[in-house]
C-alpha cells in the first residue's frame, strides 16, 4: 500500500494571473467583481476584489471557487433537492450559484475559480472568458 499520494494544485503565480485577468475582464464588461482561486482542498491561494464590488461578493466568490474545486464541475448546475441541500449540508461552504469553475489543464485538476459581483450569468461569462484566455478547460457543456 502506498504511503503517500501525489497531487497537483494551482500555483501562486497562476492564481495571481487568474485574479488579474478576471478583474480586467470584469472591468472590460463594466462589472466590478471579486475573484477567488482555491486549490483542490479548497484552501485559498489568491483573492482580489475590484473597487466598487458589493461586500457580499467576497464570500460568494469564495463559495463558488470551493464548489468547483470540490465537485470538479462549474457551480450552478445542480438541480432539484440537491441544489438546496448542497449549501445546507456543507455548512454554506458550497453554493449552487453560477460563476464557479474547476481549474483543469493537461488532464489535471488544480482547484477552483470563483467570480462574483455581476449577475450569475455575467459572472459565468467572465469566468469562462478568462479560462479560455489563459488556456484552461472552458467547455463544460
């Protein structure tokens, strides 16, 4: 039996790239956003909030990133009872609001990206644009 497990995680430099690119993409679209990048264990790697971002968007971006890091799926895609039970069952660490994306490149799961500040649709569009621009998986349909 192996005595250790090797795992991949988003680097600090890449997380900072995501944060800067997301703030810039939000500004380009006229949306002040908060962006959170976490590793696969939901540990915070980077966070930044644009001037004028609503206060609750800080926590919402973190929960979106956590959700996508944990489930390896974009946030906002769960249906039915599970969509309601997810936040309750996780002590509100996870959410079903759109704007969270798993960070995957070269077949490796590196963590999660969470974007908040606009409508859920705007947040999802901003996140998808940044993923594509930085060469990460962005086709989740």
